[in-house]
C-alpha cells in the first residue's frame, strides 16, 4: 500500500506546488504500525499569508463566475472524489489508522456529499413573529 502515497508533499499555493518559505517539513507515520509514510511541507506564517493573498486575488475572478458554472465545478470535485474513492479510503486509513470500512463507507462518501450538499436549494425562511 505504500505506493499509494507520495514520499514528499509540498504546499499548493496559487495553482502551483511550492516549498515552504522556512523550508520546514514534518514526517507522517502510520499509527497502526509506525511505518514512515511521507515528508510534508510545514507551512509557516509567511506561507499562510501567501496562500491568503492568493485566495483573495482568486476570489476577484471567482465572484464573477455564474452560479451554474460554480455548481458544475463543485459537482466535478464531488465526482472526482467518487472516482478515486478506493484510493482515497486506503490513504486515509494508512494516515489515520482507521478501519478501511469506515473510510470507504463514511469518510470518503461524506467528503463528496459535502460538495453536493452545497448545491441544494435553501429552504425558504419563515417570517419571524412580530
């Protein structure tokens, strides 16, 4: 199962994989047996600021995207999660030590459901009593 996980993970900021400004990393291990899984970038305050500024800039474009197009993109994310459900469940199990049945039947399906849930119309609000 180790081949399911990359050996190194960087930060994804402004549409690209980047190294943390301070160069810090941390190692993640499988809690079930202590095996080393990957080395991950350890974001510092300057990385958070960089990601925040990038998100602010992206929002200037995103806020002009038509609701139907936004819905299509959210559904595409949900579909990609579903298409990769088994892989994601196995990685989640390795990283967290959870039983595979829980990640297959609960965690991963709920992740894709959250993107679909965002598209459900809101129930009309009832008027507050005077």
